[in-house]
C-alpha cells in the first residue's frame, strides 16, 4: 500500500523473534521481506545482503521455494551477477522438475502396484470367503456327525442303564428269595425245636414229675416239704419250657422279615461307611405280601442311592427310615441331620436323578425338604398293588 511508516522496525522485530525461536524457515521469509523492503526503499546494498542471507539459509535448510525466490531477487538487484543467478535458478528449477517427474513416476508405479494389490486383495478376499464357507460347511457336518454320535452314545448309555437296573432288580429278587429260604429254614428249625421241647422234653419232665408225685416219701417233716418244693419247681420249669415252645412257634410273616432284614443289612453296611447311627421304623399294619416285588426292588435301590448321597455329601450323624401306609400309597421317609443344601439349586450328582427316575417309573411322588445346616427329609409315595398284578 506504499505505506513504509515503521515497516523497517517491525520487520526487524519479527526477524529477531523468529531468530530467537530458532525457526530458520521463518528467518528466511523475514530476510526476503527485508530484501523487498530495501529494494523499494532503493537501498540496494542492504537489499542484496538480505537476499544473499536468505539464499544461503534456504539452501542450508533445503527450502526450494525460498531458494528460487532469493535467486530471482538477486538476479534483479545485482545486474553484474544476474546471469550467474539466473543460471543457478534454471539449473535448480530443472533439477526440481526432474525430481518431480521421478516422484510422479514413482507415484504412478505405486498407483499401478496399488491397483494390482487391490485386485490381489479382492481375489484373496473372495478366496477367503470360499474357504470360510467351506470351513463352515465342514464344521456343520462334523457338528452334525458329533451330535449323531453323542445321541447314539446317550441312547446306548440309557439302554445300558436300563439293563443295569433290570440286572439290579434281578439281583435283589434273587437275594430276597435266598433270604426267604434262609428265613424259612430258620422257622422250620425253630418249629422243630419247639416241637422237641413241647413233645419231648416237656413230656419227659411231666412224666418224671408225676412219678415223683406218686412216690411215698418217708422221713421227717422237712424232707417231705423239700420233696414238695422240688415237685413245684419241676412244674415251674414245665411252664417256662411251654412258654418258650409257644414263642418259638409264633412265626412272623416271612416276606416282612425278608424285606426289612435286607434293608437293615444295607443300613448297617452304609452306617459303618458313613459313621452315622440309624433308626428303622415301620407301620406294623403294612402287609408286605401285598407289595409287589418290583416296588420292593426299586425301594431297595432308592434307599441305597439316598444313603450313598448322605455318605458323600450330608456329613450326617443320625439317619432314620420310616415306612408308612397312606390309603393305597406306601410312604417312605428318609431323614438325616446333615449339612443340608439349597433345594433351589440344581443337584450336580446323578444319585438324585436316579431316584427321581425310579419313582417316576413307579408313578410315585418325590419331595425334598432341605436347608443349609438343617438336614434333609426325602418323602417317597408309591401307589402299590398286590402281587397278582405283577408283570
């Protein structure tokens, strides 16, 4: 705007600030501004000095733009060396063009290679998609084969478990039959002993006492009394033998003895393993002969499973079993004073599932009452039918 008031001062202040910051690129610009100012002010010496300093710094920091501009200013201010400056300007400008062409060629090559890379990437992406699809198909096929194999394995396991249950029931029935034979032999032996005592020993005692009673004892009064006391003592012995004979002949139903004796045997065995005391109680009105063998066999297995769970998890000190009859349902309660558990959580063991499965097959009901530290109560209700309905 041709207003030069304070321009020289302000340009020098700007130069000092840039120089103090060590910004050489900005110092070159300030030098060029001063060269133009001194040219306008017709002070060629200072203008040339500023332009040369700008040219030197621009070359030092490799600033092509300011280097070429400083050469143009010097060619204008210094006519003597103008040709030299112009030649350097042209040479440097040509070198820049060559470098620019090389850069353009390089970028062109990069662009070409980039296109090839993009095409290759696209091809690889499509290949990756196909590989993914094929891999997914193979995975699905393998997964399907695994599910079929697992289902088959589960089916075989269920068949094996079913066969095992049948085998266990057969074992129980065989055990029950053996126990029944043993009890029958015991009863026969007791009857034989009872008959022997009643018909043999008791008859001989009675005959001996009668013979002694008919004897005429001569002697003092004490001897006669002593004889009478011996006769009364023999009569008392006869009564005791008769009572023992009657007690031996009073036989309890063998089926009841057999089933409860087996349950007692299981309780005794498990109590030793689990270090707990047990109590077995039952309603005497239960007619075990009307309970079919399948129900007894399953009850036997259920009690085994329950006692095994108590040993593993309950840490119980006392266990009680109680059999009762509610209308046409046989009720079994298994109670322990162990650590208990939270019934809302799904049991991790297979024992509870086995018991539930057995009770379900018998059309029964199964309830579990338990709290942590409060023990556990299992209640099983099974509708029963007489042996004549057994399959």
